[in-house]
């Protein structure tokens, strides 16, 4: 027997053994047979390459978190008064008869506050710029969620990325606040798409055994993007150059995501068999698996799922309210994501103990989440989805309850705040995975659109809650909301070990 024949025989033996083991597990009830996994494997080089689609989240996080350097703490001093009045001006004080202010920021040489004069009666406009962006995100997650489920994952990924760049590139050239804000709204819409469209793709191409890894690692671009903002701001210390740098980086990301294929699972759920089989053939070859059985496996799966070839699936947001079970799942996940948005971004406001250097603070707050990934993976592997989610929410609630009774500045306050923040971050990892498993392929991205909108509304409310006084009130609100979310979590069905659904019941 020749060397090539021996290698082929070895591959066939491994493939047959893997299928026998999988069938044995199915009979024992340990897992369900999944046609995508049978065709292209549970995980491999092809899945790793397609996962680069998650880099689109970098663009979204660039835009969502860039505000820390666009509107940093800025001192101002009146240097000229009307009619050359001689007055001893005080730093940070507004004067009705001031003709000219000078500005100083230890972070950026120029920012939105210095260039657009966002002080005194215009001070609220600095925060309002971020509010406008977040409103755009709320619209974007819904719009691109629908586009993704109606026209395809690939179209949604590329179109949201292109729209991001189309709005980011001209933004530094704006000459007034309102034109800047208008473009930021469009950027928010595009960022909403970039936040959600890639994650279902990653969930749909891996096997059950790797979903926990994807649920945690899909948030890695968020950490990287947030930490890298400090580098952009340090080496590009004017807000216009800062945004130029983010735009150029986003263009490189666009080039990469243009090579991301359509989700085979989405194609099959919409009856586009030939295109799905073509992509699966390529995936199997990259993963060095046999391609002989792919066509038969897909055909049998379509028969079992009762999917008609080339039949258009017209899913809509009304499908989330068609029966009692779906309504309960939809409303429960809506509340959970809203609470997670409030607690994650609200507790974020407490992390001021790290230091006064904003560059170091931003880097640490970005990278502090990376060591959590192995812990998140281990816990979601060990525990059921409901237990893991309830556990993280309950941990957040307990830590926030503890903060109510700890004195400000005490070391225990720091510990409780860090644990609460990390638990809230872990909640996001579980909810992304859980959300993909709760809804079928034709509704999956629209479901992400609904809950992501809830999360963004929560994130908009978070800064206002965090600034409430007395100091224990924010902790009380975060604690109560977390416990309420635990109650809604108990209403959700368990999905661990089950295949992703491809049809609407």
C-alpha cells in the first residue's frame, strides 16, 4: 500500500470513528446529531478563519468607547472680557461677560470641548454627543438584525462595516457640533450592526462542544479595542487625528471581513442548498475532512426539518409574539440584557481606584477582562446555561449589596467593585451564547437586535444611575436589578447540549 493510500485510509478511519462515537453519544442522550457538525466538523481551521468576522466588534467598540478621549476632563479659563474689563478670572468658572476662554487638557491637545466650546451653558452637549451615538446603536441593532435574518449574515456584516467607514471618515472634517453629531448618529446605527451580526455566524459554524469557547472569546475584540484606544490617543493627541487613526484601522478590518463566507446554516434554513453545499465542501477540505457525504447529509436534514429548497423565509419581529412561550423567552431576555447593560456600564463608573492616568486606566479596564475568559469557559462547560447565568447575576447582586454597607475608600469597596464588574462582564459572555441557542436561525439575529437594543438603553441609563446620591443608592439599584434579572432567568428553558434550531415552529 502506497503512502497516499495509507494517509487516506487513516483519515477515513478517524472520520468513521468520530461518527460512530457521535452516534453512540446521541443514542445515550448526551448530545444531538447536528448536520453542520457532521459535514464540516465541530471546529477546525475553517471555523477559526471565519471567526475573524468578530473583528467588526472592534469597530463598534472604537466608536462606543472613544468618547473618553473625545470629551476628557478639560480646564478652562477666561482670558479676555467684554470691553476689556479687568477681572481676576478663576479656573473653571463661567462669566457672562467673557469674550474668550482658553482650554487645557492633560489628555488631548484638542478635543470636542476645546474646538466646539462645550462649557458653561453648552456643557451638556458633551454628554449628549454620546447619547446621540447610543440612540443610533439602538436603531442599528434592530435594522441590521433584520437585514441579517432576511438577506444573509454576510450582507449584514459587510454593509454595516461599509456604513461605519463611510460615516467615520468624514467625521473629523466637520466644522460644527451638529454636523459632527449627525455623522455620529449614522456611525451609531452602523456600530449597532457591527456589534451583533458576527456572533450568530460564529455560533452557527461550531459544534455543541465549542460553543462555550465561542461565547467567551467572541468578546475578546471588545477588550483589545478598548485597550488600544489609549495608544491611538497617546500617539494621535488631537481628536481629528485620533478619529482618522480609528478610521484607517477599520478599513483594514473591512478588507478582512470581505472574505467571510455566508453561514451555511442560514443558507439551508432559507432553502439555498447548492450554495450551502458549496461552502461546506470548501470548509471540509480546509478542515481535511471527507466531502463525500455532505450532499446526502444536507438533503436528509432538510427533509427532517421540512425545509423546501429555494423557499423564501419571511421572518419578522411579529414572530417573537406569536405564542406564550416565545413571548416569555423574548421578554425575559429583554429584561436580562437591560439589567446587564445597566450593571456593566454602571459599575464601570466606579472603577476610579486604578489611578488618575487615563491612558493606564483605559488599558487596564480593557485587559482586565482577558483573564476571565478561561474561568468563563470552565464554568459554562461545567454548569447549565441557566445555572451559570443566574450565578453571575446573583454574584453581581450580592457584591452590589455588600457595597451599600462598606465605607467609601475602604479596600473592601475596591474588592467588591472588581468582583461585581467581572461577574457582570461574565454575564455578557453567557448571554451571547444563550441567546443564539434560544431562537431559530431565521430569527436569531433579530433576537440579538431586540436584546442588544435593551442593553444599550440600559447602558444609556447607567451613567445617570451611577451619579445618584447618596453614594449607596446606585449600589442598591444595581443589586435590586440583578436580583430581578435572576427571577426572569428562571423562566428560560435550558439549551445546553442542544442543536441550534433552524426553523420557526
